[in-house]
C-alpha cells in the first residue's frame, strides 16, 4: 500500500492554497521582462514597505548583541502590540503571518468530529485550516457576496467549535457594520471560538472602525487577528498576531512553533507599528486608487462589489479568457473561481500608473 494512503483522508482531500501568480513566473512563461509586468493579484502594498521598517531590518542583520545568527526574541513586539491595544502581553500571540494564527486556532479548537462555520465566499484559508484539523466545513449562504449573520447562526450545530468571520471580507471586499458584528458574536454559543479576521481593517474609513479588541472583555471566546502584510507592506516578512483572553492565547502558544517569526520580521514589524506617516500615505494612496479603478470599471460597463479593502472584485462574462488576455499583456490579477465566483476577477489597488495600465489592458481584453 502506498505511503500516501497512510495519510488521513481529510488531509488527502485538501486542495492546496493557490497564491497569486509571481511576477517571475509570468516572466518565464510569457517571456515578458520583469519590469514590464504589473502584479495586482495579492493585495500587497504598492508603496512597498515602511521606510522605518526597512531601516530596522538592515540594522537587525548585524544587531548590537548579534544578528541573525541568534534565535529570535518576541518580547519587544508582543509588548508593543499589547500596549497598542491596551491588553496584557499574555493576551497576544504572534504568527508567521495571520494565516499562522488562524491555523493555531484550528489546531486548538478543531478535531475530527467537530465542525467550523464560515461564509460561502470567505477567505480560502478557513476551509484549509478546518480540514487540516480533521473537522467538517460548513459554508453558510452569503448575502450579496458577504456575510449573512442569520444564515451563519442557523448553520451552527452542536459539534461546531469555531466560527470564522472576515471583516472586511476577502476576496469580495464586503464590510459588515461593527454593531452588526458585535451583535452577531453575542448570539454565538459561548463554547464556540469566534475568530474575527481583520487583515484589512486599516483600510476602513475612520467612521467604520471600532475597537474590536475591547470586545474580548465581554466575549471570552473571541480571538481577533491582524496582519502586517497589507497596509504595513511587510507581506514578504510574514508577521501577524492574534489577541484574546490570556487562557485562550496560552493554548495557541502551546501548539505554536517556538521560533515562528525570524529576527528580521520582528524588527521590521516593531518599527512599522509606529510609522504613522507611512500608514497615512498608504491609506490615501489606496483611497485615490480605489476611486480610479472603480471609475474605470464603470466606464467599461462592468459591475463591481463595493470594497472596503485594498482590492476590487468585478464581474466579467468570461473571467478565464479575460484573465488570460491580461496575462499576455503583463498584468496579473486574481481569478477567484475557487471561491465559487467563476465570473469574477479581483484586482489589487496599485499605484496610479499601475491602475491605468490595468484598465487599458482590461479594455483590450474584453
């Protein structure tokens, strides 16, 4: 019998996560020079990384007390995040990207014979994390491509132990008002862990924001996750974190790899956390770029889903064919057929010139 068949059936049933196509891969496939390719597929910050973070990473290479030859110490970043959110350090767990924290939550609260609930068009990592723990996926019907709290509550079963919520949601960009999210969490059974994934929260308009971490005082089953991969521009360093009750975070730390963040990532994230000028610039760049792309989609007569992130999902008659034509012009966007949306493409907000290039290429591709 093949060794492959010795793996649990739930592992063999997993479809691997497919990331956005790398620039270098398209260059190899199409023979297009790297500097002629525009990648708008992975929701990265087009302004790059925080200048303060870049300097901190350079310093960390040598370090005052040793550089990357030393094992990492997470203390300073945990302390800074805890101070930022007004919680104890015991309430913060770091992850190799927020994906890592999602996986930790699944490993702690899910197992064969248990289930997890998420919205139909929610982030692909939720079913991956759920299945990797041997639990059953329950995809609740969506409402206008976004979360439907009533449908999600109805989907909860006695064996449900995790509810995944993405707000704003990826890949659709939908946003559920904070008051509705809080009311929703309040109706979820107390024995069910609620993971509130806020990877795109920094792109919300100020009027839409809320101190969701403060909700943990009222909801002991709540875990809030954040990332440095988006507005902070550190996607390649892989830094994320989760905040919850100390006893919950203690469980996540028990299954976390001891050195899941490297020295360069820790230094970069710590510096980026306080680079307020860069954050403000990134927010404004995204806001103006969103207006540019939405206006361009409207000129082309294409429907889009109103987005509260740093990307826009739009509908085309033949998404596969259009995506292929865009690739031939050196433009990488994200097909999302795997999310149950075969007639949609998702485009990341880029710089003004990148957005213009995308819209011109899209017009030729339709």
